[in-house]
């Protein structure tokens, strides 16, 4: 019996293509298998995650680190385009 698997065509830039190609274990390995082997971060960096980490790791931040975080907070703004990060 022949089973047909649904496919979807995607476009990637050359850098992404080369990274996928170099991640293959064998030259014949499909990009689908390469992508399925990839590990993706479960949790994104959020303020809540940072607060939780700071509660669990009560280390004093240096003045330089606090200044860096303050600058990053001031410079942080939502993207005008919802499709950009």
C-alpha cells in the first residue's frame, strides 16, 4: 500500500538554506527530518521569567548591569509591523 504524505512548500533565504543543509546527518537526509530533529526553546524571555530567575538567584546586580537594563527598557518599543520581531 502506498501512503502519500502532505507537503508544504516554503521559502528560506540562502543563509537558512545553508544552515539546514549543513545540519543534515547524511546527504540524503530530508530537510523535514533536519527540522524535526531541531530543538526549539520552550520558554521565551519575558519579564516574568526574569523576575522568577531573580527570585531564585538573589544576586546583587552591579550598577553597570542596572544601567544596562534601564537603557534597554527605555529603548524597548513594539514593532510598528506586527510581522516583525
